[in-house]
């Protein structure tokens, strides 16, 4: 078992301003499981995953690939689908990708 208490762990900056990640686990296959915190108005550019990805909105409102989502909403993304992530308010999402994400189109 691998336990991550809510009171432990640090938020790390990502290459996209206004977006931070709290990594729980790197998967052996290149994927990862983490919390992602987005400031209102930020956008993670379009990207394509080689494998599936699951997202659960914990706080705030986001649009992922054109789908508006709020707290409790879940999204499954199939391998090869392209999507971006736009924060309509401050938000926290749980993200679990089952494989690596290649270079982000348009990201620094």
C-alpha cells in the first residue's frame, strides 16, 4: 500500500504559469497520478495522451476538451484524444494517466 496524507506533500510548479501539481505516484508505464491546481483563467494547452486518462473535478469549474465540468464531474479520455484544460475558476482536479504524455502542443 502507498498512503499520502492530506497534510503532507508539496505543490510543484509546472511549465504552465498558474498550474501546479501535487504528485502522488509515477506509474511504471510512464503515467502518473496527481492533483492539479489551476488558477482561474489558466489554460493547459492541447495535448494528446498515448494511453487513457481519468479526471475528477474536486473544486471549482473547468472546461476540458470543450466539456464544462464542476465538482464531482468525471471524465475519461481515450488514448489518442486531444484536449486542453481551461480553468473557469480556481480549481483542483484529480488526474490519473495510464501512460506518458508527449510534448504539449504550444507549451513552453
